[in-house]
């Protein structure tokens, strides 16, 4: 018999045996008094001996439940939990066959003032109002796992390779710890560094702005927020880790994470230094510092970039040496006064070799530009963020959040490039050495006040925001540009022309923005609130640029270059009187905000001794609305609409000529109009916690009624002359969906996932006086599967496919296509005991990249670790890019060009490291403390 059929028969026998070992438990839960079904009640089985949760489900809209579980030969409890009702408990000696419990009735919890409340175990999952709550202890993870590992076990929660978290299709934009930010609001530090065993509950809600939270409003957005509550026994103590590693090719890594928690006081210190393009503070035992290649967007290369507190490092463009030091502190200084703040020092220096080949699309014949560049970049920044909330009394709250940044960046670029036509005739070439240094100081603050008045729902609120930024730029440019097909004033071919520059530019940029809003809300009825208010926005930017040529043969920059010296300023004053309403029902929520924007738009320039002032006034509509309908507690649809106004920059709007780029001269157009956009988004979410499966889909887009675009005319040497114009009928749309399902059979866990996302866009502009029209379709389906065998083995294959197709009009080509395949397999083994072995193997194939760029490559990372000294020490050896094939080669298709690019990336290295884990908590015995400073 062929081996295939033998395997098929074996699988059938295994599945049949498993089916015979499975029983079905069902029933229906009703209110004891009203006899109405209770939807979203938690039904679960737990062991009588140790209260371990065996299996669980959620009742449907009819109160029905069904649990498919293995036969149970020991005593178990059937338990039902529902907010506001007494827990239902029924003991079973065993469950070895299908069982129908019939109708089970629950009584409301009519507690009296003096009733003794008995603390009992929490159900694994609970849905209450707009909060989904998971009991962390009900979800089995390894004792040394971090919070990110815990979240991956929760039904409806998905974390993609880029670290984006979604819950039932909603993207998580905020992660809090006991209601406060942990370093940064996006929560990546908390997820990767906090141990899972200190978490008590994971609470998931719709994301609210601080104004919505304080005012008690329902969330207007369709995003989600996660709050991690820490177990009382673990909320007093110290924990952290310290790592040091040294590797081949002078690679190294070091990091520390130290936390001190005492009730509402939390102090955390974070530090890292490495030259392997790594964040440096992940607690992942296997792939902690081997991000490049695993965590890249499907449309980009394997970049190994990372971001923290709003700053990004790496980015696939070179090898980065980074240093980081952070401090986070939160406390309640006195009742009603909460403070949280963080300080970060971030420093990074990167070196890169860049190569590009770009086909520039024209109506009468394309031309190609190839470039080679060597860059060096140094950055450092001091960042301070804080959030202060003061509850003045039961009706009034004051909130403010000052932020300060002091940053410095230095960028050196040595570049050469040349352009040629379809006949390989050289058009131009250039070499340049540039150095740019920029100092930036930014201060921003947000102040919000809310006062609830006597009548329920009546309130007044005020919001003030400011952002003030100052930057000083010192730029040196030495360049030589040769034009081979230059023409004289009569349009006839002339001799070869050169543009030689040795210049210094001093630049000062100011940006001041102030926002003030006031609002009064009046309840019309219990579910309907009317509000009226006004917003005032004052936004002013200025750019003061002075350019000096060097005295011939010297480095003395004292000759003023008038054509490259100018002063530009733009000032927008905008008043938005508005009114609207908010209708909140049990099933739906409707929010509408309408008004009129009264706009004063002023621009001024000083150029070549001439001052040009421009003043424009507009009266435009203002609109923002969203509608959320809940079919059930796990199924909803969200629809949003907005009308936005965008302002051209001073450079776009003033008649100033910018000669700073020898290959492209830019001139502003004082006749261009504003950008105006209609936007809409639809999102449907459905997750069935009974079957542990769900799906969601979304679609939306921006339709530009008016958009500012570039208009470029090229001469015979393909030097561009660019100005700006308005077009209409352009759009940017997006769509996508996800489906996931989890199956647990004894020690075996299976997770399936499928998703797709994409966009369809229409772009317009002008090239050589002709209107181009480009329509682009991007589609990226993906599939993933995870198999877990208890705590011993994890297998995770994934496949991503990206297809890009652009259709052109008024070009010599009708379209361009690109196809990208990415296949990845992660294997992690925790056997034998104390040994952790992981492999991450990936293959990338870029089918349409240009000749001279490698189309495919393999990336294999491997790691072997051993825990000892009571699992407090972890010794590890890891090999990044075992096959030494990692690369960064990407293709980007736009409305005007097809660009292929290659950058330096990390390649094979071996790293040996040692990690010490610290974890000591107080409260093990009443009155006992591990450290003197906790008392």
C-alpha cells in the first residue's frame, strides 16, 4: 500500500479515536424571575480539586451554550457567571458522555448593605457593558513568559509579525498598566517586559480620548484599548532583567529593565546599548534581538527597524548603534491627584551604503536615474512626557500633559548619480558631498477641564493645546552637476553646461500652534444630548533661509547668494463654531458634529529684496459623524464620515524660486487653492467566543474634491522645473478583512488565521504639460497557522503575498506590476527541561525587481538557551542569518516612477549572552516585606 494512503488511514483512525473521546455539554441560561435568556454569560468547567479551568464558552443571544470537551473522569464544577447575578455552581462526579443540562436559571444578586461578600474564583472571560475582561490565570502560559505571550493566548486577540495588536478586528492603539501609561502609550515596552504571572486581568475597551474618558462619553473611535491590572500580591515588589552579550564581527548587546512597584507607586528603569539594530529590551527568550527579517512590512524589505516613544531607529538603511536610557514614574500623590511621567534619552548612529535605480515616467520617453550614496547619521534626543489628572471634586476634573523634546541630528551624504534615456544616452550626472546638522527644541501641552453640573448629563468643558517648535539648521553642500543636452536661450543645443556649488545654508524654522475649544452639553432626554461650542486654531510657521557661497579657492563662506536666500511665513487663523448631538441607546450610538469654518490664510515672502503678501479668506463647512450599532455584545458595525481641510505650504503658495536642487527648480504658485477631502470608513466585527472563531472586515477612503499636486516640465537634459496646481477626482481607498479560529484538544492547540488588506488609489498630476492619471491596486493576502503542544513545542508557519498593479495614462508605458512572496516558519522547543531552542526560517522572492538586484534570499535565525540557577540565569547562543544571505532590495511603484533600492543590512553574526532575571514580591505573608524601602 502506498505510504500516502497509510498516512491517510492513520490520520482517520487518530481523528476517530479523538472524536470518541469527546463529549458535548449544552444547556440554556435564563433569568430566574423574567425567564428571559441571558446573553454573554460565562459558562465554564473547573476541577473540584484545584479549581483549574478545563473549558469555557459564552452563551448566545438565546442563552444557549455548547461545550465540546474531552471526557472527564474526575469531579468537576459546572459554573455560570454573569454580572449582577449570583454565580451558578453544580458539581458533577464525572462527564463521560454527552449531557444536556436543560434550562438553568440564575437569580439576581440582591446584596444588602450588611451582606458578607465571599470572594470566589473569577471566570476565564467576562463581558460587562463595553468591557471585555479576561482572567489571566485561566490561560496557561510558561512561567517565564511576558505579557505579549499571554495576549496571544486570548481568544479574539491577534498580534501580527509587525507587533500590531487587534482584538476582534479592532486595532489596539493604547496599552495601560493599572490605568496608566507604562513608558509609552502604545504599550510595546509593557508587553515585552512585564512578566505575565503578575497580571490579574486583561481588560479590553473601546479607545477613548482623555476628554471622552473624563466626560464619561462613549468612544467615538473604532480602535481598542487594553488595560493590564496587576495582581494585588504582585503589586509590591521588584522585578526585572539584566543582559550582556558579545558576538562575532564586534557585535554586542546589553540591556537592563528594573521595576519597583508599591501599590500605586511604580518606578521603572530601562536601558540598552547595542549595534545589531535591536530594541534591546525584549523578554522573548528566543528571538529577542533578531528582529531584522521577521518584523517587516510586506511592502518593504527586511529592515530590522524599531521605534520607541515616537522615535525610530534603523529602518533598513544601514547598521545602527543605539543607546537608550529611560525612567518611568507614576503615583497618586494624594487622593484624586494622579501623576505619570517618563524621561528618555535616545541616541543612535547609523552607517549605510545605498544604491537606487529609478525609471522616471514621461509622456514622450522615460529616463532612468541611477545613484550610489554613502551616508552617516547621528541622532540624540532628550524626551520628557507627563500626564497629570486632578479630580478637584466629584463634579470637576483638570487634566494636563506637558511634553518636551530636545534633539540633535547630524547627517553626512556622499552621493553620485547619473541619468540616461531609452537609448542609453547620458543626460546628466552629478556628485555631491553634503553635511546637515539640526538642533530642535519642542514643547507641547494639553489642558482639559470638565465640570458636570447639577442636572445629569449637563456639563461644560474647555480644552487648550499648544505646540511650539524651534529648529536651527546648518547645511554645507559641495556639488558638481553636468548637463549634456543643455539648450541656449533660443532652444538650440548648446555646449555641455556645469553647475558647481560650494555653499553653506543657515536655516531657522519656527512652528507655533494653539488650539482652544469650549463646549456646553445639555441633555434633551436620558439618551440624547445636545452640544454647542466653538474651536479656535492659530497656526503659524516660518522659514528663514540664508545661503552663502565660498570665496573661490577657500572655505570662507561669506558671499551672500541672494537667489538661495529667502524668508517665508504662513499664518492660519481658523474659527469653527459648531453644534451637534450624541444619541446613545443600548444597541447603537450616533454622534454628529456640524459647523462652519471661518478661515483667514495669510502668506508672506521676502525674496530678492521684494516682499509679497497674500491674504485669503474662506467660509467652508465642518462635519464629523460616526455611527456604531451593536447587534450583540460581540458583534458590531462602525461607520464614520469626516470632511477635512488642508492648507498648502508657504513654499507651494508663494512666488519664490527654490534653486537648492541643481536637478529640480521649484517655484510656488499663488493661485492654488486648499485641499478639501471627504472621508468615510466602515468596520464590521464579529467574534464568537463560544466557538473561539471570528471575522471582521473594513473598507474606507478619502475622496479629494480638491488636491494640490506637482506640475513638472523637463528640459532636454532632464532637469526639472516644478510648480504646483490643483486637481479633483483623486482618491485613496482601503479595504481588508481577517478570519481566525482556535481549537484546543487536550495538550494540542491549533490556531488558524487568514487575512487580506489592500488599497485602490487614483493619483493625478502634470508632467511636461500633460495631465497624467495613475490608478494603483495593492492587495496583500496572508495566512498563518500555529500549533502548540503543551508547553513543549510551538510551530508557526506564515505566508504573505503582495501584488501591486498600476495603470497609467499619457505615459509611454501603460502599466507596471510587482509581486512579492514571503514564507516564514518559526519552530520553538522547550524540551528537554531548562533548554530553549528556536529557529526562524524565512524566504523572500521579489519577482519583478530590476536586473542587478537580487530577486530572492533566505534568512535563517537560530537560538539555543539554557536556564539554570533556579531559572534566574539564562545562557544563550544565537546565530543571526545562518546562511549569510540577508539583504534589503525593494521595489516601489508610484504615479511618476518605478524605483528599485538596496541598502546595507545586518548579516551573519554569532552572539553569546547571559541574562539574569530578578523577581521578588512582597505580600507573601501579611506584614512581611522583602526590602526595607517597601515598609
